[in-house]
């Protein structure tokens, strides 16, 4: 079905198509027609972060900013989905147009800028969701007009609001579309912010009687020295996990494309190599007790296997879903199962 709908969707502005696609997905789920879009979830139970993921393939944050489509997205066969990024207060994001397809490169550029309805609206949506299958991550950020020196207050506010509802929480300090946000990845700033959130996590665990894992999402544009410094901080503070990576500001892989000069984060196939390099370097510098989620450029089962070979325990996709549709999910699970059953063959294929 998606192969038939994609040509029509691709005639529309990317953001409009995004909204229409999610609306159609909700309609299919409510009417019981979701089976026309996706096959049943492919099981591959994965124990991680004190949780059992039905399978290790998830949806990256950004597709469902406000948690309005949780049940329909889970019905596509994901083992987990991540909603957000959410901020304390509603904000419109950057002016339109702010999403661009680079079809020949199987890529997107977006400069949405944390457009969302605010954390209270997201909480209401999550509370209404049935969530029968799969796990839910919630991605938190800061408002655009909050200076970095006060960023911790925004993250703390969101952490406290979503903590009772999330299976895990991701701290987004790596979007390129909020001015200055990536400065929070600098070693001392990262230590202050993550240290504050780790202390709050322990307080919330005692208050709610459950410990919700908190992960940190990093950029693919960090230098080797910056990756090493971030790994030191995240290891010292014993974070629960790291999501590698967000979108890139680099344009080398799409040089000459008519949209290449558009500001924003590049995702999709051109991101695969750099994101996987960051993932691999983090794996060699973090203790095995800190698992990695591999994101960026997954458009096939082989790409998911390559993330595993580089050290990921879970993977997420977003742009791949735009280009490939729901069939990508099961393809990735099948490929990851084959690698687990024959690790040496899977690693060789990924090299």
C-alpha cells in the first residue's frame, strides 16, 4: 500500500505530506485497516535498560512531536517508539518551509526547531493512548528562548512531567535547529546538565517507586576529542544509555543538490557513515553497562545490521520510513535476527 501512496505524497510539500500521512495512519488504525499498511510485529525480544523490547527496531523522535499517534505507530510493528522532542511551553518552531526531500539521495533536511504543543499537551495525549504493545520513549528538550545557563530548569520540568508515563526518557542536546543547543554537549556543560538530571532521576525513582532509564542523544558532528570527552562524562555519571546520533549539519554527501544549502539537519542515507563512526567510537570508549541506540541512515536490514556490528543494541529509523514505508521495520528485525543467530556472518556482511 505505501508503495502506491508514496508517489502522491511526494508531490506535496514535505511537511504537509507528513501531516496527511499520520492522519491516514490514524484512520487505518481506528478502522482496523492497519494490516493493509504493515504486517504484524516481527518478534525478537530484547532485554535492555531493565525493559523487554518486543523487538529492537524503534521509531526515532521527531515524527510524532506531541504523542498524538502512539497507538497507530506502534501498530506498524515497531518494538518501541520515541515521541517528542517536547519542551516545557508550546512553541511554533521555525518558519515554513522547513522540511525538504532530497529524493535521489534518500535524504531529508529539516529545520523544524522543536515545534510542539508543550509538555502538558503531550502528557494528556500519552495518558489517552492505549499502548497495548511496544514501549514508549519520550524525548525532552528546552524552549528556544531559554538561555543555556537556564537549560537545566527546562529539562527538569519535562523530566518530572513525563517520568510517570515513559518507559524511558531521552535528553536531546544535539538538535542543530535550536540555536546554541549543541553547546550543551561541551564537556563541562554536559557534566553540569546530566549531573543535575541524574540526581533528579534518583529522586523521582524514589518518589514513584520505579526507575525510568534516562538516555542522552548526541550529534554526529562531534570531533573525536569531543566524543571522547562526552564518553568520559556519560561514563562518570553512569547514564543509562546513549542515542547515536541526531541529524548532521554536514553537506559533503549531498553537495550540488538544489536543497544542499538549506539550513537544518540532514538525515537519511547520507548520514549513515558518519553516524555509524560516532556510534563505533562511543562503543569503544563507554563501558558495556551503557548500551547504545543506533540511529541515522537506516534504509535497509543491512544498515540495521551495520549498526549492531558497530555496537548498537537497539536501532531507530525515521527517514527510512519515509522512503521505504513500514516494510522496513520487519526487514530490519529479520536481518538483526539472522545476525544474532550467526554473528560472524552478520559482522562480515556489515563491513
